[in-house]
C-alpha cells in the first residue's frame, strides 16, 4: 500500500503542534485495551475514538472483560457495534502463549487460539484474525526449551491456516527471545507464513542497536508494531522499566526514520505496560492522550 503510506506521511508532516483530543491522526495509530481494564470495553472504544485513535487491540486474557471464556455473545455484539459506530478497526487480539514446561498447559493452547480467533471474527467479521503473543522463558534459556518452542510453533500452522488466521510473535527484553534478530532467526526456523512478527523497539535490550537494523531484521514477516518507551537508571540490562512514549530513552528520531524507510503502513499500536497500569493513580485515558500527542509529533 505505498500510495496510502505516502499520503499518510505527507499529511502527518503538515501537522503543527500537539494533537488535541478528537483531532484526526493521519497515521494508523491504535491503542491496546490491555491498558484500559478499569473501563467498560464499549466506553473505552468510544473514548479512544474521540481522542483520535483509529483502532484497538483486544486482550484475550484472564482478568479482562474480553477473555473469550467470559465475553458473552451480547458483549461481542456490543463491541462490534461500537467499532462500526466509531469507525475504529480491530488490529489484533492479545494472547499470552509462552512455551510452558507443563505439557497440560501446552495441550490447552490450540483451544485458546481457536477461542481468540473466534473473538476476533465475532467483533470484526470482515477482518483477518491476527493474534499476538510473547514466548516466555529466561534470557539465555536452555536449548531444549528452544527445540520445544519450535515444535509448539510448527504445530500451530495447520489450525491457523484452516482458520485463515496468523499469530505474531513478540521479542521481549526479559525473556528467551529478547532481540528482534533472535526473533527473525526463530521465524526462519519455523518457516510458516501463518507465524509472523511484532516489532516493539522498547524490547530491544541494547540501546546501541540501530532501530533501522532491528526493524529490518523482521521486516519481511512484520504484521504490526507495538509502541511504548523504556527507561533505566543504572543500565538497560539491570533496571529497565517501561514508560509511556516520550518518557524514556528510546531513540525516537532514529525510530521515525526507520519507520518511514521501511514501507510499513500500520497499524502502530500503543501498548501501555502492566508496570504502568497497575500503579496507583493510573488514568487510562490520560495515558492514551499523552501517547497520541507525543507520537503524532515524534513520528512525522
């Protein structure tokens, strides 16, 4: 979609000053409802649309209203209507399917994937189901865990293909697959068109890594981008913590340049970390406004 991308970035470059609530954002920015657990889902969708977001991500996680096990047919119809009324799109459904030591947990994953795909289809029947997950494990974990992870991921290909769905894997700075280069190598080993990549620059543990090279490593398999910021006091390896976009040490000019050069047309989804939304006094809509104001200026 090069024409659309060029138009979006051209409009973006004409913006001056901070975005106001309700002002259209000329690039496809989404917001993950992982960070709005305290709000009713339909209310969150309406509020995010007024702020200026163009899409959402739904969490299919225990403890959230959109957990497929408890999200009723009526609730799904209400979410679908809210998306239609606001014009927001569903970009992805967040799952958490880390490679487990317990074979019983592993055996539960196909059903969880199916339920997450059904949730996506129920609220966005015209969309192509995209799930996303981290992979778990410890940095520098056992080779046996890697082999087991490969078997797990390859076993997902047929059911995903049958469902017309994909799963985007995410590198995590505190887990076994902790760089985008490692993620790219894993995806190559898996070798499935149904298993794709999420890019999140806050999860690249070495700040010396050029965002362009990190993004390029997963570009061929890239499905969408999660965005937040990261900060530290001692070192990025010892005390890194996640913060809202613009409140940390991420190299935003370099990221913006890499993004423009990549040809990626979206979505870019704001993911507010649990480290933030579990803190006392957290305000989900204030975080959404802060994030979109910064990103609209930083990415032009």
